[in-house]
C-alpha cells in the first residue's frame, strides 16, 4: 500500500480533514448520553419542562452539527478515495500499456483485468472506509470507557472487562468466517468459469450432444458453491446472537449495579441510562472496527497486486532522432545477429543462434512446423520481446537501446490472431493511421481485398463491428487486419500467418497487391503454407527454434530436407521433382 500513497498527494487535504472531522463528530456523539441523563434527572424526575426543552435543544443542536460534519467528512473521504483510485487505475493502465509483453504475459489477462477493476474498486472502498472509521471507531470505544469511568468508577470496570471480551468474539467470528468466505469465493470462481466455458462453447456442446454432461457438471459446481456459502453463512449467523447475549449480559450487570447505586444514592436514573447508551455505542463501533479490519486486509492484498502491476518494467519508448532511423544506403531494414531467446521461466531457448539480414524493399518468408518459433521471431522485430542473447537492429538501430516508439512507427504488424475492436470498420482501420481519410481507408481495404464485402455491409465504412469482430468471418477479420496495417504505409510489414483463413486465390491476390505497393515496404511473411512464401526473395526455415535453411525456394528444395518435407507434404512428392 505504501507504494501507492504517492497517488494520494493531490488529495492530502481531504485525506487529513476527513478523519479530523470524524473525530469531532465522535466527540459530539459522546456527549449525547449526557443530555439524555440531564433530561431524565433534571427534567423528568424534578418535573422541570425548561430542563427537558433545554437539553433536547442541545441534543438537536449537537445532532445537527454532527450530521453536517458527518456529511462533509463523507464527501471529503469519498472525493479522496475516488480520486485516489482513479489515479491508481490510470497509472496501472499506463504501466500495462507500456510494459513489455513478457511482463504482461506472465501475469495473465484475467489477473490484469481483475487488478484494473475489482482490485482498484476494493482499494477505493478500503480507503473510503478507512478515512471515516480508522480513527473514529477506536476513539468512540475508548471514549465510551472513559465516559463510563467519569460517570461511575465501579461501572467503568464493567466496561473495561466487557470490551476485550466483545472485541475477541467479534474479531474471532469475522476472521474465522473470512476463511470460509474465501473458500466460497473460490467455488464461485469455479462456477463462473464453468458457466463462461459453457456459454462460449455452446455450439460445440450441442454438436457433440453433451448438454446433459454440461448440466450435470454445472449442477455439481453449483452445489459446491451452495455448500460453501451455507457454511460461511452458518458461522456468521452465530455472530449476532452471540453478541446480543454478551451485550445483554453486560447490560444486566450494568443495570444491577446501577440499581444498587440508585438505591444507595451513588447514581441517578439518568446516569444508568447514559451508561446503557455507552455500552450500545461500544457494540456498534466494535462491529464497525471488525469489518474495517477485514476490509483493510483485503484492501492491502489488492493494493499489493496493483502495485506489482504498476511496478512492471516499462519499455523505453522515447523517440530517437530521425538520423537514427533511416533506410537509405546499404543499411538493412531488419538484421538479426546471433539471436537466442527464451521466455521467462522457460527451461530452454525458444530461438537459437538466428542470423540474417533483410534489405529495404525485399521480402522474407519464414516457414516451419507448429511450435517452431515463427511467431516468437516476429515478435522480436517490433521489440514486443527483447532477445536473450544477440541483437536485433531495425535500420541500424538496436532495439535494446530504447527508442521503441520510433522503431514501431516504421512497422506494421498483423498478428497471428486477427483482433478487431468495437466500433465501426473505419474506426478499426484508423488504428493503423489516425489521420487517414476515407479514400486512404478505401485504398487500404482494396489492397487487402476487403473493400467489396465492406461496401456490401449496411453502412459501408461506418458498418458496425462487434467486440472482437464476431459479426465478421475469420477471413474477413484477417483482411481487415491487413488493411489496418496497410493504411499505415509502413516501411516494414509483418504478416504473421495472416493468410491462414483465406482461400488460395484471395491469398495470391492480397500478396500481389502488397508486392505492387508504390512505397515498396520490406515484407516479412510467416506461414505454414509454402505457397504463401514461394515468391519471397528469401525464405528462412525454422525447426524447433533453430534455423535449418535460408535461401530461395529453388535453393531450399535442393539443400533443406525440412523445407522439402513441408513442401511435399502439401503438394506431393511429384511437385518437388
């Protein structure tokens, strides 16, 4: 939590003033039983209407001032908590977007979403509750005991004995229930996960006629959650009766002691009532304190998770000078020098000793079996990952030396899985170039062989795109992703298995359009289909992360058994002769 306190600086006035006002409110609240006692002793017992009216007016005044102070304190604490959580969430999001792919990948998408949403909400609630109760509740408990001693010392010792017992019982119940609630939460997560899988896989479930099995599995998970919730609720249900027993026992003792004190003349009836009120105050505040401690414990755990996200190592995105990034002369557009790479925590390298040079305007095909490291290699070019050994240079600039913003401005990357965002077709294409006009977007769609189906959609460029492009087919999403890259007019175009959902004719048409682009980008095509890389100037063959061939199609057919095997597996042995 300490790491996040820096984001409270803008709200330090509210954070200091809110607890102070709560202490003032608590002080006013502690005086209310005095006025109640005066009404009974001076007004009712002595028959003085003036005393009744005067003390009732005092109570109304103290109550009104206390309410005003309370509302002000609530506003200040809410302002500080909401502002603080907003700043933390913004910082976490910036850190996530600027962090390396390895950092965010290691945490997992579900964990990242949880930290940005429920964890920050929990921090907000914890800060809000803490500012209001962290000082107020202990002050009232301690003040009630002091007031009890001031009213009657023997009765004060009853308070002094009752408070630790009540505190131990409340905290014991709540902390025991916390473990059961945690178990119930885990069962709920399992139930939610099963529900999510069933909803997303409903077509597969129906196709294989597994509705009965899925229903049985859901019922089983639902039953586990029900049993865990009942156990947690059963323990919590004992808390209120147990507290009532203890408090009523303490009240009985106070009244018995008070009766004897009244008979002996040591106490008045009003004093006994005020002592009863102080005991009720203690009970209320102890329950609040116990809930506050649990909330702050959860807040602390959430704060640690969010602080870990904010602490992700950020990439060096500062811009380099234009002279550092040039494609003139004989400088390679992409150069790999003795590259090896391993994912965090991996036992061995995913890529080993890869070296090649790709000159501007040339094309490179990368081919290999599933899991051979093709996409990993592609991720090294825009520095989504940094190499474990060796160096990657883009137009002579080493990706390790920072300046990734300028490097990535030269690159358009079409990932293996086509990803579209909610909005319109035009909005999605403008991710590649925010300044692109409609004609530039149409040209990019035309080059990606996507203009026809876009114009046939209702709205054309303004046609709606649902989340993740679910209202488009796989091939259409791939072509829209390619158009998004082409509208950028990049110097380096990376196509990571971006033709897998296209038929052979469309694949050829898109590649032909890219080859005919007037700005002649350097093209890197990753594919498992030899037909997609045949026309490339050079082809790199990977096998289990190791380069086993480099050259043209004709050269590889003669000297690379792995490439020849891939080719013949798709076209037959006769095609390779």
